[in-house]
């Protein structure tokens, strides 16, 4: 059965739980920014959050799982051109380089400090890598330049109108856009998850950002609405579950 999203006229008024979100689900969202998104936060604090993200990605196998998702989508491409949006610390790109001997990567982030750190490290020295400062909603590349674009664990940072533009830009410059993000559970389970995290938010910056991330994560119906708002010609395939990352594969008809 083909799923057809309801058109959303004012996309920025859409709840993170989607156009048909329950009253409780509509309450479980916030406009508060994570430390990573704030200009008034010390860079050392931001780097501590980034290091924690990198550590958890390796410890729990997220980086390897995400790399496998990306490579499965380009399994029939001999020398794939891969664009990573919102790369942060660059861990996913490093894994892709390690696992695919001929892939060419363009590794980007909107934060200049993250780009400088990646360019100064091993990614900047690799001949198969281009490190650039770039906004995911204004990608400096021609149509169809990449085989795949990937945006991992950053999509929830964006308000709906901006998130919708990522669908438009990502599917413009790449044959496939893969978005990997946190799952948004049903509202009762979401309350339980938040209750276990909230006591630690004043003391652990990573948990502080995790709570805000959870409140800002989009539901499957919201993701469909965002893609439809960007362009009705964009098809989305959704995967994942309550305990697994939410995966979107977007293509243009």
C-alpha cells in the first residue's frame, strides 16, 4: 500500500510527533537548544559532548551499524561518491573509508570548529577525502553529483522548515539521501525514557543534550510530511524501531 501524507500548509507548526500527534505527544517537544547548537556555550563543553558521542558510537557499535547501512545502499556502485552532512567528529566517514577501499568522501559540517578539527586530523590527510564547511540546506554541489548523502544523528537539531529543505537538497545532489536519527517512541514510553534521564541533566552535558534530542526527534509520520512538503516527488522508505535507530532512505521519482 502506498502511504500518502496529508499536506501540511505551515510546516513549522507541525508537531515533532507528526500532523496527527496526540495531545501528550505534542507536549513532549521543546524549542530549547542543545549545548552543541548554542553560541553562548564554551567550546570545551561542546567538545566534551562531541567526544561523548564519538565514544558511545564506538562502544555501542553505532558507527559500524551506520556505516553498514550506508554501504548496503551503494553495494552496486564500484567507486561510490559519498557526502556526509553534519559529520561532527567524522567517525562515520572514517569507518566508511576503512571499509570501502575506493569510496570518495566529502565530509562536511556547519560548525567551523568541527571542520577545522577534522581537516587537521587523519581525514584531512586522506587523498580520498574532501573536508568542507557546509550547510545541509545549501549544499555546494551540482545535481546528482553524489551516489549517496548521509545525515546521521543530527536531523533532529533542525526545525521543520529547515529539515524539509534537507530532503530537497539531499535528494538533489545525491541519488539517495539516508537520514539516521534517534527513534521517537510512543508518548507513554517516551515519558519513561525522559524520566530516567532527567535527574542527570544538570551534571552530565551529554545527558542534557540527550534529553533535548529526544524531545526534538521526529516521528515516522513527521518525516513523511517533511519529505512531502519538500517535494511530492520524493519517496521515503522508513526502517527502524523502538530500540533501533530510525532510518530514512529518500529518493526522487
